[in-house]
C-alpha cells in the first residue's frame, strides 16, 4: 500500500529537498531547503547542508562561529507562517478550529473559496487525504500561483485530491454532493445561493470573516435564505505561558483577534428551520428591518 501524499517527507533521516527548520539558542527559527553542496549562512557563521543530509531529525549542528542550532522539519503551523505570501494566511489557530468545527474528515468532498496563499488548503488536504476532494476557487491568478507553489512545496509535488480554479465561486461552482464548503472572502453572503445547491443535507458551511459587520450580514443572510440551521459564530485567541522555575506567568504577547468563524448546517430540501426561541434586545434590528424576527423575536416562544 502506497504512503499518503507527503507522508514520506515527514519522517526518517533528512533528505535532499526536505524543508529544515533551525532553532537558535534564543528560540528564533530559520527555514531552508536542503541541497547538496550548499552552505547555510547566518550572522553567527555557517555550516554545510551535507552535514544534515542523512542525519536524523532532531540533530544539533554547529556553525563556524560555534553556535548550536536544533534541526527539525517544520510542522505545518510553522510552514504556513514562514511560506511566501500573496494574501494574508489563515492562522493555524483558525485552521485548527475549521478542521474541528467544520468536521473535516478523511475522504470528505470540500469546496473552498478564497485560497489566498494556500495555508488553509494545506490543512484541508492533509485532513481529507488522497481519497478526498478539495476544489479551491481563487479570483486572483497571482494569489492562485503563489498558493499552488506553497502547497506543492509542502507536499513535495501535486496533491491528487486538489483542484484549483481561478475565478469567482458564484460564477464557476459546478460541484455537487459536497460535504463541506469553506468561504474565506469579503462577501460570503453573495455565494449562498450556489452553496445551498452544492451542499448535501447535513453538510456544513463554514465562513471566515474579519469584521463584525461582515459577521452580522453573513449570519442574517444565512437566516434569510431559510435552508440552514441557526448559525454558530465565535472567535479564538491564544496566550502562551512562560514557565521558568517558580516564574510561571502568561506571556506579554498573545495571538488575539484574527477573524470570526461561523458554521451552519444544510437542511433537507423543503424543510424550514425552527424559529429561534431567544428574544433579541429591543432595537437590535433597525426600524426598516422586515426579515426573520422582525416582531422582536416573540414568535416561537
């Protein structure tokens, strides 16, 4: 049985073409690709790539300046933060939330819109495996080229489950029986009509937006279209901790707001979602609003 795409690059001794992440004594990272006969240079000296080729992962190398560097393969979260960028990347903390709460499973058929630099595409491809399907749509050709190069560099070549289309999702989406749709774009509400046709009943729509106004409009549009259950929305933040003897405290820096996530599940055809039972605050909707809960949320109580 052949190994999954990219698996051989994640284990065993270092080989020519492998990505290597060096960590210096201050915890700073340096990433490069192993090549025969080349040298890695820093302001603290250099060492030959050949010293690492054939060495086990987790080796320590010393530069001509006698500075020790720990050599490991970069994890995917490390890789996406250091790879060349066209657009901003989806941070690992958000990619992890998408994989978990959009329930991305091996063999899943996934549509993604807004490829950016290929960060989320890499996470999705690793989750669905060679037997899944990821069809990514990117409206900008220059972003698509950068994403393609980044994904292929990580997996060591083309991924058999990936198809990349340059163009708008709402104009080009022809996929059917899709399990999951991930929208990372400025106006995801513009795609809801085509998304509802592509998703299977029970399928999940996941949107990643940057601002509260985008979040509010997306949620209200999902409610108005009437074929999804009540959306769930949230954000996540990460704060590391400093642990040194008795000095145990939170770091002064943290990864704060990067974007909002929301998920909603496709209902069966012809089914209307149950009306929400909670009552919104008075004035939550403008005077000219006539959509769901226009009466103040009293229906269904």
